[in-house]
C-alpha cells in the first residue's frame, strides 16, 4: 500500500520493488492516484505489458485508459483473469509473450501482426 491507500485499508506499506513484483499469491500492491493520466503513467513505469484493468463509470477515463495503456490485454470493468488463450478463443496456450514482436528468423505477414485486446465488462469475474 502507498501512504494514501494505507490510510483507507489495512495492510503493509509498499516497498520500493513492490510495484514491479509478481507475487504469485493473493497479494495486491495498491497505489492511489489523482486521475487516469497518473494511473497510466504508473502502469507505464511498472507494467509487464501483459494485462491491465480499469474500474470506472467514466467514458472519458475508459477511452484514455484503453488508448494509452500499452499492454496485450486492456480490461474495462472486468477481471484480468480472463487473459487466457481459451477465453479469447485462441485454443490451448503454448506460452505467454509480453513482447510486441515475437517471431525470429524469416517472417511473413502473419508473424508481423500483433494484437491489443480491449475487454469491456460490467464487474465480470472469472
């Protein structure tokens, strides 16, 4: 938790590396921000580029977030737990890549194509 979040919810204060850590557990690194632009800047500094989410009622915040967050999957009012090959209709996952260009060696048009998924929800969870 950052200082503002610690005043609202119980928990441990966030350390220097917490916002860059994948905990592989039921742990959140929480930072309170003033607006969506600050949120996007924080994500740009700490994201893996895999999946990010916003919970909002604001169409303007939604548009700014989805246009400016540079991740493979960007969620609006839905859980990032949907980031799965099967959920996206891609079949079994062979691996996960957060790189924009994954192919090496000779490449055709298909290998030069990348995707950004934008998922809209209404509080959906997996």
